[in-house]
C-alpha cells in the first residue's frame, strides 16, 4: 500500500513511519523540512508540503491510498499562525480528495471545540470538520500530551528541574493531564490505516496526574527535587517568557497555560495506550532533560 505521512522526519510522524516501514509499506512524506536528516536512509521519498500549490500536492499524493496527517503549529510565528494552519489543512484535505486518496488518519487533540476561546482547540475542531466533511473514510485520533525521546514538555520540565533551585507551578498545579507515549499513539494510527469504519478516538495513556504530581514524579525519578512553588498563572508565564529569551525559544504560551488549567488534556474515555510515564521515565532517567528541546529549532 502507498501511504503518505506528513512530517515523517519530525516527531509523531517519524514513529508512525517507522512502524509502516516495518510492515513493508511504501511510504512517502509531505514535509516543510526536506533538508532535515532522514532517519530512514532514503526509504521515504520526500515531497514539499507547500499549501500555496494545491495542484502540486495533488500530484504528490497521486496513487496514495491513505494519508496520515500530523500537521499543525504549536504557536503563531510570523505568517505561520494557527488560523492559517486551519486553512492549510483544508487545502491538504481537498488535495487528498482530488488525488483519489481513500482514507485519512488525522491526528487531533483531546477536547477540541468550535466554541473554545483558545485557537489551538477551536482550530483542531475546524480541522476535524474538514476531515469528516471530505467524503473520505477517516479515523481521527485525539492524543493529549505526547512523551518520548523527542518530546518538548516532559523533557523541558526535567531540564528546568535539573538546573534551577525552584520550580514555579502555574497556579496550584491541581489541574490534570494524561500523558501518552508517542509510539503507542503511532501504533493506534497505523492500526487505523487498515480499518474501514469512520471513528474518532481519544488516544491517552494509563496514567492521570495533577500537573504538580507529574512534576514531582519527574523530579523524583531524575533525582532533582527543588521546591515546587505555586505562582499566579500569568506570573509563571512571564517567568517562562523571560527564560525563553535565554534559550531562544517559546517555552510556554498563554493558551497552553489556559488549556492545562481548564483540564482539556484528560479524557473521559478508557485509556487505549499502555505505556506508563513512570516506567518510561525510569528507563530514560539518565538522559531526559539533559539537553533543552527547542520548538523553534525543530520547526523553523
């Protein structure tokens, strides 16, 4: 089967692609970063993910049976905004329809809502609508916070715990989240390729923590336990923005704080993924947080 994966050289797309290659599938990728190191030794042909050239996207998708879409932007930067990402997703879905793609496996987020005041969550809802209205067979997966070797949030919490004498919690840290291992989510995505029915599933792991409990777990596992100090949310955000100047990155955004504190990163569904963050941290305690993980370096 010929399968297209957006961002196969990046994060979640890389795990999905690895599993597909192990199955012997013919995988291509649509990417904004064709010069990024190829982890697959030339086995995956790369095409531009240029939303301004829909006809070229159609041509790149010619002969593809299933499109796995991981495309999104975490925060606005220049013309690369979340509302623009919604427009771009519509272009991509339309190109898939025109190219004769039979099924879309789309990666979304837990608790998207067209009524949300947060662009991340209403944008994800708009993307889901583009997929479900396309007329194509579809599966939509809604992960929460991904963790893995290349993740941003868990790694950078560990990085802060290793380097600073205290850790500032936005608010009291009582809001909850259910992290999911990126390769578990990739397994769900690959299984979805071979199904025929339309469905929307949450993709969450077996753990549910308060944010404070998760930070404590990370600290205990890596042997760094500075005091966790509750900060007013906007003060914690200001501190993160100040630190961002020194690492040349966007460490935390206002809507990420709002989404966390609104408990949008948990699920009412039973967990479909099996890897515990506690077990994964124990296995990677010597390396997690040793280096800062930059979102800007990854995507810009």
